[in-house]
């Protein structure tokens, strides 16, 4: 239920800065400098809510750049509802370009946003999101600070096309790399075809990490219903920006805060919806991380327990055939939630930013196109959620089962005595440079039954955790028509990849995880039914390897390149625990517990 006890203007947080007669000097200093660009004394002192707008768009973050225009409508909405908008920047995070990886900046942007929300005269905030890590960074900060907050996605790009063929962002790159390796296309055609996937402003038009995480924000109840996947150029995108602006002002008066919304029920809804969406394998990392900051324990066992049985309903790349423009027209996130609600799989009473329950919001929002958003009982794939695999090398690793291809099933899951298990000889790589240097070396003897292993790619081994586990087979195999091999690793993979890798293995090699003990030529057994991955050697041999590694000083990984890399590596949790900063997760509701000093 929404808090019916509306607060008074005397209770606004911003009064501490702008109406504090006990400290006339500091109050005057706060006020006078905002006047210098034309804000009036009346706006600052007459009891209007001061609303921050966290601007995540910039020339460096093109996926979110559209927010530079959208923010005008957000401000219109805030003013129409009686608030005063203050726009400020978020640390840029661009998934494709940031090196060594954009995930390194999720926690950095989070820290910066926490300080801004805590330390400035803001009564509420609009969090503009889009590209992959901008959404979790914003939600994590909202949970920590807990001032009224609402998420506004910038929306996906329009569909990409090549002739009559859909071209999905990210997903096309994985396909083209194989075509290039097989010699079917040259570099110029590679670039030309890749650019077909990005026809307009907006973030990735596939159900990659960006569309997944913005959908998750809506499912969690943190953005207006139906807003997550409105394509960036559509007029509805500007309209919902205005509505978001008006709504945040009411949320301040209602004292409706993130921790009222980010409950255990909301996170369980997110897990269920992520399976139905065929969402990114990065979602468990981010959702578990947001939950930690909200004070809720969520782990990969929860993902399997709640999510694995859920069928795939969204026929969107990489798990399906369409793109987000069609997904929006078919009903978007509300239509997915409607199916899940009808099937009894949702906590419909979970509260959302519009003050209504998730269940109420999706009443009557049936799919408009069952080819794109399927009915629950006529789904694309049964049991489409993640499996949480364990064994003698790691405590947790995820496998996205919705993308296991027929070819993969026939080659690896074809043991009549145990159709869910396969064995293979491993070839081990230490980071992506090692992989690129050696993958085509014939001496590795990689064949159709090899399991490729990537280690040194977790948040410590490769600062932020690298999206490199979905490794392409050697060119020679691709030319023979073998386009994928099972992959396992302690890093992540792109949300736009359709590879059924075993990824996010935690703990990682760099922090004492068992992948560090693996040697090329070892045999692994993967048993999907029992969720087990076992290295097939004696326990005594494994122990001897562990001792040898300890004597050598542990698993080696490259040194730090920047201060932040060193800081994050010294205090980051493993991927299964959300890759959060250990000290940060202890801070909660800081806006109320610690009046700004
Ligand atoms: Fe930014 Fe995909 S690269 S959304
Ligand atoms: Mg990525």
C-alpha cells in the first residue's frame, strides 16, 4: 500500500539546505549559488520538492544519449507537478567501448550516485537508464540512499534490417565473427553488416543486458508500467518521460521510497520474468547485487528454484526471432507479466512506483501478438530459466538453458543412458588475450568434443569481470561446420550472445577458485539434470595441485592499471553475490539514518 500519510513541505529533505534559519550563513551559501543561473528564490524556498535527474546520456554513452533530449520532457513534467528539477551527470558507462570492461564502472557509478543523492538537496530523483550497467548502478544507489526514485529507460533502438532480414545488436556480431572466420565475408562487409544493427538512437534492440535490465526495473516496480521497451524514437517515449517527471513529485509527497518497492516479492518477480524474457545472463549478477543493497539475500539457488521452470515467452533475440520494436508492439513487459500473473507465477501484490500493485498494473494487458509474446501454455521453450551448476571446481555457475541449440543437444546431450550429461576434454585459456593468441594452434587438438575453459576473467582476475566465456571454436572447426563448443569460465558473457555457456563460475580462479587447478587435457563431466560439473580426477590429485599452486603464490593475473581497478579488486564480491563492494552493502537507507552534515 502507498503511504497515505503525505509529508508536508517542512519535512522535505531539501529544507535542510534551503530553509535552515539556525545556520543562516550556510543556507545563504547554498541558495545564492543556485540563483546565479536564474533559479529564483521562490523556487528554492517556497516548499517545492527539489527533484534530481541523473543524466546517464553523453557523447561517450551513445546508447543513453537520447536522454539529453528526453530530459526536457522530464523537466516539463516535474514543473507541471510543482517540483523543481536539477539535472546532474552520471559517470559514463558504455558497454561496447569501455576498457577493460564496462562492468568495472557499475560500482564506480553507484558510488558516485550514492554520494550525490546523499550529499545534495534532493527530495527525489529520476534515474535515466539504458546501456547495460547504467540501470543496475542506478537501482543499487536508489536502494542504498532510499530517497523517492523512479527509473526512466531511454528505450531500445528501432529494428535493424538487412533487406528483409532482422539484424539484432550484439547478436549479429557473434554471427558475423563466425562468417569472417569461415572466410564467407571480408572485414569491410563485416563492418557494414554490423552497422545495420544500429539504425537509430537507443540502446541494444535485442533482449541483451540493456533491454533485460530496463525490463527488470519495470518488473521490480521501479519504472512506470509499460515504459521499459518503448523504442527510443517513438513519441510514447517522450510522453512517458513527461509522466515520469510528474509522478516523481507525487512520490515525494507520498513518501514512496525504493525500499518500500524493492521487497523480496519484487525480486522473486524479477527472477520469474527474466526467464520468460529469455533475459541476459548478466541479470542474476545485477539483480543479486541490487538485492544486497536493498538488504535482501538473493542467490543463484533462488534463480534456479524460482526461474528454471518458467517457459520462454518472449520471442526476441538472442533466444528468439524478433526484436524489441515488435516486442513493444506485442505488449512489452506488461504482456509478459500478464501471462505470468494468469499462470499464478507472480506476487501480484508487489508495490510499484505508480502507487498501484504490479498485478493491478497488468490487468487486461494481454499479448497483442502471440508470435512475439507467447501464451504461457504455448511457449517457445519449457524450463527456460538458468540452472545453477556446482561441483568440485566451483560453488556456483550459471547456464542459460533457453539458448541450447538443437545442434548442441545432438552433439553433446545424446547419451541414451543419460540424456542430460556430457563429458569432454578441456582446453584451458588464461584470459582473452591467451585465447586469441592460441585458439587456432593445431597443437591444442581441439575437436568437436572439446570443452573450452576460460579463467582469470572474474571481477578480480580481469577488473570488473570480462564478457569472454562464449568462445568461438578454432577457424578450422568452423570451416568444417562446427560453430560452437561448450564453454565454461569464471567470467561473464554478453547478454546478446546465444551461447549456452557455463559462466560466472564463483569463486573465480584469481581468488582461490578451483578453475585455477584445471589443466588442458583434463576431463570434465557436466550433468545438467543433477546440476553438477565434476573434474574427473582423484581428490588426492586435486589436493596436490592445490598445494602446488599455493606454493607458487596462487593464480597469477595481470596487475592494476588504474587506482579504481586496485580499489575495486580489494573489496569486490564474486559474481554469484552480485559483484558488489563488500563495505558498500552494509549501508542502507542512508538518507534517513544519517542526516547530511
Ligand atoms: Fe549500450 Fe548495448 S551497447 S545497450
Ligand atoms: Mg556486454
